[in-house]
């Protein structure tokens, strides 16, 4: 799901750097032996990291500067040619634009939605467990299977949505086949899938706010409702919010499953997104080096979000 | 100053109606899986079926495609991935947490950096590697790239840090080998962390679509996600009853497990987020 999430977690863990330096094993193994044991224990992990992570990352960057395609026995270095071609490729530009549009909808939708639901749930004790269970359910449901259910709900003739709209006297449309609605529908499913996850993070953030702050606000005569939210809850949720924003942005950039199953980027290129285009170029047309260039751009954006967050984190938001 | 109960009512009203929308796809999926074709293509909303066709639909789901095989494949792949992740990550996490060695700091930084790599970004080199190893379209191909979880190393290291060093010293005095210390002392103490990681890992790979789609191309090794898509394509979208039955079967294991152990699941899934 979100391995990157953890990176951020790493930055949150202020104790991590200290822990690196300390040793208090009071019965040491003997230095040479300890060295040997430690490396022996880490060896499988190190080998697999090189084989499956570091090696491939280097390979993908190098590939993007070549003209190699799957099955070719030789290749040429072509510098930035793949990237220049990308900048003129309508499919790529559409994918970039659609992905950004998708993020621009899913990010506020699932962050503010998750926050609103979390605040509303935690406002009173009744039904907390039940509501949390229900809102978290879409996170658990296999997205691929649920995409197929959504496709059936969105089906123009006998789908549930259009039938419900018809009851209200509104004419439905062919949601997934209409260039004006397709990205909104995909983003809606994205929000549906992500909101519960954000809600859970916000709920634990809310529980961590010291009750004394609210008591102090009561004594100072801060009215309930919006003022209290603006003066206490929102600032205290700062770090959690930033964290949720970054995770959601990274996940939204990775949108693939729903697009592959529901639209394959269509109609036309109206729902083409970065990862889907990469998949099509790399694994259907086998234009490997071109797909590698798309991957590098995707990777660059994801890393940029993570780094921006780290800088922002260091500078601004801190409780203590 | 107590706020009025109007807020209480409003709160339940908003939450309950929004929650209904959120679980609607699940409800609609299950209800459709119980209906005969004639009622599905009826052009009006009908919640409950007039005649139950559950047996026919679920029977079709299991016989028209090897659904059971997909489920077994899902089980094999997720369990194998989890076990290899544990076997690789736990010793490394122990070394990083409790032993002193040259390069420890660098190794930890490398692990932190690798946490940032999204798996899709390395899928092309993985594919080439699997090709070289002859593991395209095989269980090995589905499992091997995920045998290393830097997240697992990171997480277990954090938990091992809180295990007192005295415990390890005492074990060494008692003649425990380092291997025995890891599996008989560290792992049992960090069991809650391991369970949370297990849930995270199994859910992620049961639901994964991107990598199986690339690596698997014959139905014998299809995972549940690939299976349900194959079902849809084979049936050309005109047998929604069996299709929804298949979707229900594939979604059910995780959802049922989640309903029975919510706390652990929410902890496991959101663990990647917060501490």
C-alpha cells in the first residue's frame, strides 16, 4: 500500500538518530565476532535490497537514456531523446494533466472529508466504533473487485446510479464513457477508497490532543464549535494533517487499478494517467526505454513530494 | 455549557447517511449476487430479490472460472511473501537494533532511502530480471520481488529498540546463540508488531494488481484480483449475478477478518502512517 508512508514516519521518529549511536549490550559478543554476526544476519537483506531496489532504480534511470526495447540485442545511448519525445507526446501530456487533475480532486476531497468525518465521529461517544468500522470498509475491500462493482453501478442502462437519478427526474449519463465526467468519476472512487484511511489517522491525531487545552479554552470562554476547532483542534492536528496530505498525494499519483479496469485511459486519452501510460508503453508496446523515461518522471514527482514534506516538517509544524 | 441535543441528532443524521453511501457498493454487490438475471436487467430499483438465485450465481462463479484456484493462489502468494519478508527482515532488524558493526549507519540510511521507492517504479527492471531468471508467469515471479521489505526491517528495528538489552545479555549468559535470541526472545516480545506487519503485508499483496498483471499471464497462477478481471472479460459483462458473486467471494476473506479483528486491522493498515 504505502511504503512511502513509512519514510515520513522515519522523519517523525526523532529518537531514531540517537538510537543509532547507542550501545549498551552489557555482555558484548567480542568485537570481531559481533561484526561478523551482524553482517551475516544482514546479508540476505543487503543482497535483496541491491537486487530488487537499488539495482533496479539505477537501471531504470540508465534505461531512460537509451533506445533499448525488449528483445533487442543492442542499444544506443540517446541522451535526453526519450524525454524530448515525451514533451511532444500528446498521450503523455494528457496523462500528466489528468494525473494532476485527479490529485487535485482526491487530495482535498479525501483529506477534508476524512477530517470532517473524524471530527464529527469523535465529537460524541455514541456510535464511534460502528462509524469507524463502516467508513474504513472501503479501505479493506479489494479495489479491483470493488472497481468492477462500481462499473456495474455506473452502467448507463440498468446501473444503480442512473436508476436512482431517474427516480429524481434527472437524466443520467454514460459516466465512464463521457469525456466530461470520466475523471470526476475516477476521482470520486479514489476519494471513496482513501477517505477512511485518512479518517483513522485524524482520529488518532484527535485523541492525542490533551484535554487540558479544551478545558483552558472553556475557562477563557472560547465558544464551542468552529472557534474551538480553529484555535485548538486545527493547529494541534498540524503534523498529522501534513502527513495525511503527503500520503494521499503520493497514493493519488499512483492511481492505476481503477483506470486499468474501468477505462483503460479512455474515452480517447481523457482518463490516461502516468502509471497506466507507463504500463501500456512498457508492457503492451514493449517500448521499454520510453516507458523508463515515464517512470523516471513519475519517480521524480513522488520523491519531490516526500522531500518537500521533509523540509516543511523541519521548519514549521511541531507540537512540543 | 452543554450543547443541545440537536447537534447529537444532526451528527447521527450526517454520519449515518454518509456511511450508507460508503457501504452502498458492498451492499449492492452482495444483493446483486443473490438475484436472478431477469431481475438484474429490470430497469428499476429493487433492493431485495423476488426469487433467490444465490445458489446458481455462486455455483456459476466457482465453475465458469477457477475461482477457488485464484483464492488458493492468493493464499500461497501472500503467505510466501510474508514468510520470506519475516525471514529476511527480522535478522537484519536485530543486527541494526542490537549489534554494533561497521557500516551500520550507512545501511540504515540506505533502508530509509529505499522506503521511498514505489514498487511500480522498479517494475520494468523486475520484469527483465524475472525474464533472465526464467520466472515470468510463475509463483516465483509473483513472490520474489517482494521477498525484501525495507518497511519490515524498519518497523521491526523500531520495536526491537524497545526490548531491554539486559534480556539479551541474560540470554547470552544462558548460552543462547544469536539465532536463538532472535527467534526465541526478540520475535515473541515483538509479536504485536509482527502481527500488525503481517496484516499490512497480506492485505497489500492480496489486493495488489499492478505486479501480478505484469508477471502472470495464465489463469493457473492468477491471483484474486487478476481472476475477477478475467471473469469479467470472459463473461463479456452480461452475467452480473455470477460476476458480483465472484467479487463477493474475493472481497470476503479480508472484510470478514477485518470485522472480527478491527483494532488489529486498522492498526496494521494505518501503521504505515502514524505511530
